């Protein structure tokens, strides 16, 4: 007869197992709605005057968040969007209107190609071209020598599906210059732009200054409920707000998302340097623990941000079961969900080192990985 735990809904079982953990290495311990509400109420007290009235169709706390983001990025203005997908589509549409060219150069592993159901072509009538198919940002030579014309170059920093990869600062500047030489505008898919500062060794305004427009996320990296911002020149942002309304993004009230975004900017931005630094310690410890597993690897090593990939030659189902068993039996969680992106039996997971992960020493990580490997069926 099957074990009672095995008969539970897998998602429910995983949630309960991780909630019961005393220590979590990657990401954070999951919480209930009640806990999420209590945390937001506690954090919001220090980030915005809660005696003010709620926002109405984009004023109040939404405007405060937009001004905060524009200042952080050194841009003229910013517009809040309920989703990053909407922000990306509006940005590309606005630039196509302004340049008169509906072709966008992007990466085949980019978010707009892989995770947005081709909204740029289905909704906006744009077409994409790929200066490179290699799992990295295109080089300046590839951008300069690409045989087809394009009006905009979209760069995802970091390139998540390739392993949260970043170019060097010199490579990034050269790519932007190559696009400019072709009279193309540059848009940054900066959902995780916040965490690129340690790698580039430059402040956010200096990074954002390279682009004509920048999209940033509030729930990735910052731990917000949802939402994103699109920043750029004032007239561009005003045009984007009109399209935000047309796309259905002019919600009546959005204060929970805005408050959590402001709180995330206050709490998480100052910690990102520590997260990135400790991610290198964690990645090295995981790599050491996997040294005797043929095909096991960390990528990239060292990580470019506080996120990286871990690959193992086992089916994702077996690895996910091992992770749940580890959480149930030891009240510790090492990895998140595993996936098989291509070859059956070869799986990867994404590791995110944030506040909870700072408590793990290299020795803790090695021991945790060994305990995880011991539970693979």
C-alpha cells in the first residue's frame, strides 16, 4: 500500500514539507497568505505613509514608486505595470512606432521568446531576428555584422535561461555601441538588473544609462508581490502609459503590489552585494560536493549574480522526490524544483542565494548536498 505522504497532492506535500523546514538554502521558506499579509503590513509601515488614501488608477503610492524607480535608475521617468510581460510588449511597441522599424534583435533564449507566448508578434505585429544562437549575449561583432536591419536591440541582463549569464562591462558597452552605429535603440530586459551591480562594478544609473529604456521587476530579486516598471525618456514613458491603459494595465487599485515593491527596494537592494558574494561560496561548495557525481556540475562557476544553475544526471521526478524527503526528514531544504529541459534523465535546478542562504557555511552546503544525494532513488 502506498505511503500516505505519497498519496498527497504533490504540490501540497512539497509546500508543507518546505514550510516545516528550519533552514532553506535556495530562495526562501514558503509562507501562507496570512503570513504574507502580516509581513507586508509590518514592512509597509516604514516605507510609505499608510494614513494616505489608496491609489486610484495610478496615483498616490503608484506615483511614489515610479518616482523612486526613476531616481534609482537615473532615468527621466518610470511607469508601473502589473506584469513584466506587459511592460516588455509596450516598450517594444513604442520603439517600433518611433523608429518606424518593427524588427527587434533579441536572443532565442530571452524571456520574450521563451516565456511570453510570442506576444510581441501575436499582439504587436513585431518580428524578431537573432544575432546569435549561442547561449550568451551577442557580441559587438555579431550585432554590427548582422545582415538584416532592425530598429531595436533587446538585451536581457542577466540572460536567465542560459544560466543567469552576464557579459563583461567592456563587452556590454561594445554591444550597445554596435547597435547605436546601426541607428537602433537599445532596450534592457532588466527583470533582475538590480543584482548585476556587483558583477559590473558600476552603479545602477551608469548601467541603465547605456540603454534607451529599461524594464525592471519587483517580485524577482526584490521579493515583491508582483509588478514591474518601465523607465526611460519622459515622452516615451508617457506614450507607454497610454498603451498600458489600452493593454488593460490601468488597474483601479494596486497598492499591495506597490507597497511590497517599495519595501523590497528598502530591504533587499542593500543586501544584494552580500547575496552575490555568498552565492560564490555556495556554488563552490556545491561543486565540491558533486565532484564524484559523473555529469554533475554548477554553471556558471563562479556565478555572475546570486543565482546559478546546478545540473545532475537523474530524472527530475527522482530529484524532486529526494528534495521533499530531505525536507520532511531533516527539516532542511537545499534545492528548489528540478526540470528536464531536453535530454531525458538530465535535469537542472536554479539556485537563488538570498537572506535565508546567508546562514549556510560551505560545510553546511556540502553536508546538505550529500544528504540530498543520498535520498535519490
